[in-house]
C-alpha cells in the first residue's frame, strides 16, 4: 500500500494490514501509555496530502531513473526530451519546454547538452527565423531501446506490489489526473 511509514506501535483503524511495519492510508492513531490518541496534526495532514505522496513517490522514481540513466550520461530531463522527440520529432524548443513544463533557459541548456552528445540537432524553423526545430540524430534514435528498457524496469519495480487490476486502475487514475491538470494549464 502507498502511504507514510509508521512504526509498529501505530494502530491502524479500518485498514488491511500486510506487515508489522507497513504503508497504510486510513485513520491513524498512536498508542501512548495505554491510551489511543490521534496522531499530531502535522503527521495527519502530511499523511493525507496528495502532494506529499506524489513528491515522495516522484523522488523515489527520479532516483531509480537516475541510476538507470547514469551509464548513458543522461539526466532525467534529457531523457524526457529524447522521449518527447521519439514521439514527435521536430518540435521547437518552446514546444518541448511546454511538454515537460520546463522553463526556456533549462530547456535550452539540456538541448545544448544533448547536441554536444550528438543526440539532437537544430534545424532552422521554416516559418520563423527566430525558432529552430529540434531533431533526433541517428545516435539519438539508437538510444530508444535503452531508454524504453530503463523506463519499463523502473515502472515494473514501482508497480510490483500491485496486482494487474490495481496497476490498470492506478495508471487509469493517473492519466485522468494528468489530463485534468493539462486542461487547466
């Protein structure tokens, strides 16, 4: 289960318990001197916070991806740029930045690094003299199998505690939330 780690002395109400020390997601109470008292407000708020959970899980996934990408000399942002270009080659720098919600300076810096590694090239935009299209080189396209494998291995590890039906539902829910947020931005 996903949630904040609590010590074994924590009593969980209305939750299925898989292990002595575990992740849970319902009403939490702490046993102190044989009295059951609500956990302090900060723990309660952070535990029920979607933001806290997403940050925690995102940080974990970033670390695992960093481990997988290290041998390719790529950052997670550079990985994201290449993955976007594998889907839609020839986007402008601004379009790439919008896709990964990255400021222009950071997008430019990462594209420069990918260009120096020989994975992308810039081509003048046909209708705008100030814009360039970013294109994958053959070397950039050759990275695809390694990038797919890295992504799949981290996702498999992340989702491993879930049953197939739970994985499907979790990914469906994430997609709905991402689409909702994308509409708002």
